[in-house]
């Protein structure tokens, strides 16, 4: 039987394996494109521009997300029970007290954002506070604090930067290819290289997105395990996830750009269980998360 510690360690190993694969993938893609254009400077410029753009987005990501979701900050006197739950779990986890925001949505859900622990924010919806009991609320907050403690915001930023580099290189290749390359394009080697470059440029962004989503799903499993370890009560988080996933209330502020942040997908509706559908999911299937939580041994 898996313990909470084993589950967390396993997910960390799988996540870094995926990131290592992502880096190798980008290096190979960059090598192919630089060979085609016979100019490594193009690759360097594209990478630098992508990193700078992504860094700016990361620095202001919390403000952007809070504005998009219409979340508002609250003080301790506005909801003492919520503040005490967060404060007690922060002491247990050894993390700094994050700012707490309320999202004006009836759907029960929550997410964490911020570029680091010092600027972390935990956001809960009004529906979450109304529909969950204290044990379930503690499970959700512990999950979000685990994202902060595990530095998932930083990790996701690295992944977004890598995916952005792939998209930029692919887009650049497709655009510049229309203008031709050099006189040796007519030989067989040049034609083969051009074909490989074209296929890579088309498929690379899809592959990058799949890797990004896979890492996101692994971090959710890790946050579930870490959160359950924090409260010592996996059933609290399991019950909360059950309520959140089965609640039919739609979210008005649901967006593809922020969906991966929430503890459960804010998009409601029937979801397929085929392997192809799972590849494009921002979160692991709820059944798998519940089975993992309820199959753990906290000893």
C-alpha cells in the first residue's frame, strides 16, 4: 500500500522526468531549426525574447489572474473561521500566511497564485465556503498551501516558458519557410531537412502542450498527497473533491487561460474518459484522485 510520503516522492520524480524530457525536446527542435536556417543566432534571439516575455507575465501573473476572476481581498474580521483555518495550516506547513481573496462565484472551487511564497495568494469562491464543512475546507486549503510550499507557481512558469519557446520557434519556422532558404534547398538532403522541419514545426506545439498538461496533472496529484499529509485526514480532501466535481453550478469567470489553476476544472459538463481525452485534461480524472487519496496510508 502506498503511503503519502511515497505518493509525493513518486509524483516529484515523474514531474522532473517530464521536465527533463521537455528540455531535451526543445534542444532537438532548436538544433533542427538552426541547421535548416544555418544560423544559430535566430534560435538564441527567439529563446531570449520568449524568456523575457514569459518572465514579465510571471511577475504580474497574480494581479492578472485576480483581475480576470474578479477576486477581492478580505480581512480577518470578514471571515474569522476561514482565516483561522489558513493560519493553523500555515503554521503546520511552515509557510508564510498568504493573502486571502474571495471570488464571487456560486461554484465551489479554489486556487493559489503568486510568484513566490512571499507574494502568495489563496482564492476561494463563495460557493466553497457555503457548501463545504470544516474538514473539507481544511482539505482544500491544505491542497492550495501545498502548491505554494511545493513551488508549483515557479515550476508552472518554467513550463510555460518552455512551451512558449517551442510555439515561437515553430511559428517563426513556418513563416520564414515561405521565403525560401538557400540555393542548396534543391538537393535531396535539403529537401529532407525542410520536410522534417515542417513536420516538427506543426507537431511541436501540440507535443509541448501535452507535456505541459501532463506536468500540471502530476502537480495536482502531488498537491493532493501533500495536502492530505498536512491535515492527516485524506478523507476530508476526498469528500471536498467529490462535492466540487459533482456540483452542477457553472462558473461565469471560467477561462481556458486560468482553468489549470483551480483545484478542480471550473468547466462543468460531461467529460470523456478515453486516453485521448485524458491527454488534453488540465486535471487528473476525479476518480483517479479519489482512489489515490482513499488508498493512502498516513502511518
